[in-house]
């Protein structure tokens, strides 16, 4: 059983916070420096955020990455799932099989409760820090 957030997802959450407030624009090397990541890895991290509509990628000498208005509505769970995919996989946490509600493993109830608490907390946590939302 693994309960972890990937490095890409962690950096994506940090990238959204780093690009706050909305009028912040950083080029890949600047964002990479802020995240302690290479510009190439920054592109992998920010790509799903651009696709989700939370980050704008503007090419050219005066371009860079910046948040869109839509980012204000994104939760930490939204960002994690945009990068890593859905957290609910339908797989049993203890056995290598689909989770069958009629034939559950010994961890089913506890895992379901823990997962619900974790995802609810992440879904209730804004990706853009509340104190930075009003700028821009």
C-alpha cells in the first residue's frame, strides 16, 4: 500500500502557489528555480495545469506562466488529480484485484473512511492561497 503524492503533483501544487497572485508571470527557468526543478521538469508539471485551464503559458520574450481566473476555484485535490490522475482507482488496497463491494478485504471499511477523510480535506483546501486571491 502506498499513500503518497508524486513529486510532479507536489510541484504542481507549489507552482500554483508560486504563481499567486494572479498578476505574477514567471518564465520556466524562474519557476524552476522557485520550485528547485529544471525548466524541462517544470514544463511536465505545468502542462496538466495549462490543460486544466488554471495556468496560462504565454510564449515569447515577455511571456511565461501565469494563473488564470479559473485557478481560484481549484482545490489541492483538483491539482493532484490533474497531474497524477484520479485518486479513486477502483482497486482493492490490500489485494491485486478490483474492489468488490460484496466481497471486501479486511481493510475495506477503514481504508474507505480514511480515503474519504483525506480526499475531502484536499478538496476543501484551495490550491491558490486564500490571502493571495484578491490580487490581480
